[in-house]
C-alpha cells in the first residue's frame, strides 16, 4: 500500500458500513472481497472496500445470491454489463413467480379479512378449491388467481 493511502481496521470498516466484522470476513472467505493487506497480522483496508460492499449489498437487495454476485464481480473476458444483463435475465422469471404468488396470497388474505364465519371449520376459505394445499405449476397460476377471485 502506498504511504498516502489511509488504512482502515476491520472494526472501522464494519462500523462505517453498518455490518458485523464476521460478515466482512465471510465475504472475504467467499471471494467477494479481495483479501486485504495486513499490518502486524491485522487486516487493513482502503476506502475502496466500501464500494465493493455497496455493490454486494445492492446485488443482494435485488435478489442475487452470493454465488451470482461472485460471478458478477469475477474477472472474465466478458464486460461487467453483459454479466449483469445475463444475471438479470435469469433472475426475472423468479421474480415473476414471486409476484404471482404474492398476488395470490394477497387475494386470499383479502378474502380472510371479509370472513364472518362462526367457526373456522365451516369457513369456505379453507376449502381445497379455494386454498389448495399445494401450489399449481406457474403456468396455471393466472387461471387459479382468476378462479380464487370469483370464489
């Protein structure tokens, strides 16, 4: 490290980043953060670690796994924007499934909020045709949502 570059201890990085030191060590062990230089056996970071932590955090917030983030951060012949585009295209169907499920759950909860049954045992909400035990395949989800809305 050059003389003019400020070195930060792991505790200071963790505090400024709002995370535990164990999380930073974990990211290092997984290869998401480069191993920092050491002084007297202690990790010493430069300010650029905050950019990498911000990238990891943002990627996690949009649903990327640590493996996907590692792929995004990894050095390859392909430009970073191409890797990001590919990961996003792979992630979008998962998000569509999540939205379909959340929409279905929302409708079911709205039905529950209007329930005035004397007993849960007689409530139509829990009939298998209204709220099946298993979710149908995603392709059938839009039809099921329409059926539940009519029930």
